[in-house]
């Protein structure tokens, strides 16, 4: 070991200059030679080398390294293994163990074998590697989120097109058949208007979300009266409120008058967008209630940022992240005192299930392509509303219990203002599409006699000021609040990412159509050949399910319905069907899972029953997944009744020839 190199450095001195720890070990793991860097790694002195330095290994990596080390020593093979240190900030190191060849063993007088052991610091390399892996993982996750987001929007936009197409067929048939009542045409037109309004809302939400996500959406403050603006915003719902026989109240809490905020600076269009989202849901789910049908919109005000509104609403906890999004501090908002306009929407509808409430309070999860039908739709409604609240210095929250109705509350930060010299009130006219849809619905109500049976709800622009006990600042916590609060604590904490991922929530789905009688289709088929054909329609969208069922019944089929894959699976085990129309995106169990479950039931009947996939998903990978699950064919929304009949007929004939 004392060999002199260039007459100046010995092998030991040269080894001590290396930044890597080096040791020569005999067959018993005893150190024959170590350099200075290796000695620095040693935490004790002992006969076995591993025992001298292994205490620096991180506890989570120790067993893995020790097992590999001793196995290599026994087998006399080479080893390369990475591990972390147990330091306060863990460092990464790589251990390399290589058996010495015969020449080295002879030179070192190690007749029974030995190893050269090196330990090097790879913290910088490993950090770069992990960073690249994280970047790749996030890029893949963003790509998957984008695909699921596009799938979801495609599904939600294409879904109503089938209903529009079928109702158009009904109108054309009614025009040809002079004996068809005008009410049939009116109801078909009303369904089309619902679908158009739904699609407009989806497009509006997507555009708003895209601008918010890209930080391109700005607020446009203007002088106005919140109570009047909100009243005019809600007026578009009067025909639907009348049709569904929903009692509607619009009131001002005493706090509104106490704060003296008759005129304020605010972006009223954004405030109205949030209110429309919440009232749309309230109407939709109150219409499904079996008992009383009531909706009340209340407005209050505060000079301090409210921790909740009403007190019995649980706010989503966004913390500093939400406060940083507040865009009401720019010069165009002026220096007037700040106030907070608070709005509550309470309904006596079907409420929100525990599982759905938990998801409301989980971190943004828009990646899911389809939300549950109870609070279905694009999944963007609450997310857009929440972002708008944050942008306007506010927040939004909810409290609910299944079967007992829901309350959603939100607030906006505004600036006080003075009454303008001119008494001309601002114009809050709705869009042309909203105006047209409202007119169509009003005509439908008139044609079906709704106007003569029900009174139109009053939505005064100057509502009464009163004390509303449950939303007053001193209101006690009720059962629904405590129930929702517990569910919120069980959910995952909100952790907004750079892209501020979306959240599942109630958004306006296409509402139920009126039950109008079916019309015959211009398809040349023999009714007696279909008399025993039993079709199961599996579809969670109410309007599409009812229209498709009515169309098939008009063709002579016997039709049963299921609202999700689990119901379809149960139905197949109770009854026999000649064909199943299986939607893809559904709550509880989707179409792919339901098809696989049906095929796995194990009987000849379930193995051969024709299953036709009905979907708005159009990507090739999605279609392959559906076919691989056991579907026999696929038809894409929107589709014509003729095309659907031909698909069903082909599958039934094919089955009969097997």
C-alpha cells in the first residue's frame, strides 16, 4: 500500500483526495483500507464495515439496503443501490459494491475474496431526476384532466342535441298530422328551449371558467342597486316557477337597510351569474319534492366580512388563496367604504346526499367526466360561481340534508356609492336567448292551461324589509348546519393547485319534460313483429330517457327504464330483455362497468343479450373501452330515431340467427 506515484503521492494519499468514499473489504466485511471520505461516513468503530457507516441510512431505507448488501456479500455479485441519509434534510447517496478480481485479490493478499466499496453523494443528480419525474407526472395529469374535461363538456353539449332532434321530429310529425293538438307542439318547443338554455349555460360556464383559469376575466364595476338587479335577474324564472307550482319569496333582511347600501359599485352581471346558477338548481330539485315546494331568496348586508351567510351555511375554506384573487382593490373601484352584499337561496327540494356533500368540500375535482344526476350537469356551475365570488372578494357555501332541502349562500364585496343625479335606472335586460326561451315557456304554459290554473310569482324590485330569524347574525346552528359541517370535515381539505382545479357541484342539468303523448315515427315496421320485444333504456338524463322511451313505445316496443348501471344490472336479473340501450356516463355505476357485470352473470341469456352503447363520448379509446366491456355496438348522440331503430333491429336479428 505504500507504492509511490511520481515520487510524491502514495496510493492512500491519492485515495484520500477522492470526493467519493472508498473502502477495500475482505470476505468478512472487514475494512482493509478506507479513504478519508469513507472515514467521515463512519459513525463508530467495529469489526464489520457495514456496521460502522450504516447508521447514516434513513430508517425507511435501512432494511432495503441492509438486505441487498448482505445478499451481495454472500453471492459475491455486484451491487448498486441508492438510499437517503437520516440528516435533517435527507441527502441521496449511491452505494456500489464490486467483487475484486483474482489479480487484485493476489495483490492485496486476500485469498478468500473481497470487495471494493464506494459511497458517493448523488443529491444534485437525484434531485434533478425527481424534479423531472414530478414535472412529467404533472404534465401527464394535466393531459388526463384536459381529456376528461373535454369528454365532460362534449357529453354535456351533445346530450341535449338528441332531445332537440327528437322533439324536432315530433313537431314535423305534428305539422303533417293536422289533428295533433297545439299543446303537443308547444311542449316539444318548450323542451327544445330548455335544451338550448342548458347548452347556452354550458358554453357560458366554459368561457367564464377558461377566462378565470387564464386570469383573463376582469370585473366591470358600475353603479347600481343590488336589490333591483337581483330581482330583474330572477324574473327570467317566473314562467318555470309558475309551471312547477313553486311558491317563491324574495325578501330583504333588516341588515340590508341597517347598512345603508342602496347604491353600490359592483359587477352586477357576475353577481347575477352566481344567483342564476343557484336558483336554477333550487327550481330543478324543488320541483321533484313530494311535499311543499318553496324557494326563498334573501339579501342581507354587512360592514365586516361575514364568516358565513346565512349563519347556518358552511363556507368552503379557501383561506389566503381566495383572498389573493380579490379584484375589487383596483383604482376603478374608488376609495369608498367597503360593504358586503349577502345572498341566500333556500329551497324545500330533495336535498343533497351525504356522499355528494363530501365531494362538494373536497379539493377541486373537475376531472370527473360526469357528476351525479341528483346534482348533475357540467360540473362547472359551483366552480365558476366560487371563482366569481373569490374574484369579487367573496365566498360561497351550503348546508343540506337529503330529503330536507338545501340552502346555498354567497356574498360579494362592494363599494358604497351615492344616488346618481339621473333617476333613470340601469338596464338589466337578459340576453336574447334567455328572453326567447322565457317567451317559449310562457306560450307553452298558455297552451297547456298552466296560466289559467296557477298564479305567477311576484318578484318585486323593491321587496319588503323584514326580520328573517334563521339568517340573522345571531341565529343558532341548526341540524342541517351541523350535519354539513361534519361532512365537510370528513372531506379532503381544499388544496388549490396552480391550475385551480375544478370541483363537482350542482349545475343545471336538462329538466324534466312535460309528459306529452307519443307520436308515431315514419319508419316502415310491422308492429306484430315487435310486440314481444322488450327494451331496457338505461339513461340518467331524465329528458332523454323519457323522450327515447316514448319514441320506442310509439314504435311498438315494450320499454322499461333504469337511471344508472346498478339499476340496469338489477333489472336484468329480474326480467328478460331483447335489447339494452346503455348510456355510458352515469352515477353509481357507469355503462362500461354495468355491461361487464351483466356479461359476468354467467348465464346464456346475459352472455348473448344485445347491448347497444348510447353515448356522447366520441374518442376512439372510449369506444374501444365500451366494446371491450361487452357492448355489441355503439350509437352516438345526437342520433335520429330511424338510426336507433335500425341499430336495435340489427342487433335483435343478429341474436336470433346465433
